[in-house]
C-alpha cells in the first residue's frame, strides 16, 4: 500500500490543499514541517499523532521532516475557541523547547531538524512586519478563517488576530531556507496553513508549488476531548509526568467502538494485524485483545519494550486480583471522596490520618498519585486503591 492510501485507510487525512499532493506523498522526497506550541515542558498524547506518529510515517516513506518549536509564536498563542490564552514568559518557552527537543529526538531515535521560529520572528521590528508581511493579508480574508470567525462574537485581541500572519511567515521562511513545500497540522490548523500558502504565492509567484495536509483530531465516541484522565489532566509523553502504567491503563480502557480507530491512527501495526484484531473484537470482545495491543504498542513505542512489559504485567496482576492477594471491597456509591474511601477501606483510622497520607503522597488510585484531599472518585469502573508499595485494595461499585 502506498503512503497516501495507507494514511487514508488509517483515517489520518482530513483534507489536502490539492490533489497533486497525492502523487507527491507517494513519490517521497518532500520536505515538510509540523509545528509545536511550547506551552508545556512535555508533549502530550494529542501531539503524538501529528508530531511523532505522522512525522515517522512520512519519514519512513522517504520524506524529510522539520519540526518548528514555536519560540516566537508560543509567546502569542494560537487563538482558543472561546477564551484568550494566558501569556507565557520567554524563559518558560525556552525551557519547554529544550525539553521538547530531547523528547522528539528520543522518540524518533535519530536527529530531526528542529528549528525555532524565534530566530526570525523576534528579530523582526513592527514596521518590517507591517510592510513586508501585513500588506499581503486582507482583513476580510482573515476574519473568514475559522480560527478567527469563531472568536468574533466574544472578542479577539489584535495579538491573537496576528497569529495567522506569524504562522504564515514560518511557512514562507522554511520554503526559502529549506525548500519546504508541505505543512502538516491538526484539522483546526486549516486556516493557518492555507494562509501560509497564500503568502508564499504572493511573495514568490503562482508557479511555486506548496501544499497543506490536515490530520483529524482524535476524540472519544461522544466527541469529547481525547487524552485526558478522569481528573482532566493531560496524558504526558514524559514518563515522570504520566507513568507507563498510567498510559497503559488509559488505553486498555478504550471503548470498543473507538479502539480500532485508535489502533489505526496511533500504532504502527500493519493493516493485516489490525484487521485481525478487529475480527477478534467482533467475535470475542471479552478478551479485549485490541485494547491490550493498543496499550502495549503505544507504551512500547514511547518508553521501550521493558516498560511495556512491566506495565502489562502490573495491569494483569492487579486486575486479576493476584497482586499481593489483593482484597476486593464494594462501595455502594456513585462517587466518594478520597478521605472517606481511605476510612471505609480501613487504610486510615481517622480523617486526619487519611489527610496526612494524601498530602504526603502516600496514596495512589490506578497508579496515579492523589495529592488533593478534596478529590472525588467516580466509581464507574473497577479501580485499585494503593497505599505505599505493598497495600492494594480493589474497589468495586
């Protein structure tokens, strides 16, 4: 299967700017780029699809990747759908970029060209920005882009409004310096990508052939945000922020209706392997082979085979009830506060002892450390309550 057909089968193409791109993708040899907004010191699972997995697929097919770390654009922030992004300091942005560079190199197991758009954006003065680039952007054109239009009713600052121009300058600079002719981004980046193409056309003429490709956003079956824990926290690719076991548990609990979609998009298993897992899901869903393959392969890619084996073993031991002869306790409630749960399970004799255990980091729920005494546990599935390294209790509703 050629690259474009494989990407299409996996559901990794939301839109392309020209049918010409199909042959270009299949032929190989293009230089393309993906941008990273350095708002954190680690990539999260949302980045995994475009920044890691898609980059690897295209690179393995003979294309040349560039990753832009937004040292300039990160100081502004891509407009959010309903609120202005908080400003981040230059020091924090620079720190985050260094962390992200290390992650990208580790995950892709080789040196990847990583550039910082601060190199050109921070050198530009206001008059040059307006004369050299602003003159190419029509206000009517800009306000009709989705990223801007969705904010017009509640208001958008000029700072956020200008983000589209800054990202367009990125594409222009990479075209001029590296002959980069393709930008890839999430489906919400379509307006920014096409604006970059328009800027290149206006500066260098109609004969220049550049392209854009957007990747669908990954969601849950109800359309809600993918890659968030029950506490609303992101799944980080840094194992110090999200442990391999936590990552494994998140994916092994994937819904049946979504797991094949996740296997296609997030793993490098072949079409034949995934179709075999899909058949198993239909015929013997209780075995959860698709979920196990998904969880194992993602952890293996991110953290190595040893960590994947450990996460798999721990999960099997804990949820089979064999881990330290783990007892099971039923709680007849939909939701329970962590301190109340510690008392009901006899882990703590009093509320003050329970509070001390939580505050000092001695309590975990499904291998996730709980530090908030006000944390409520929703008992919509089986969980494992842990005190220290030796006390495990399985909690059922």
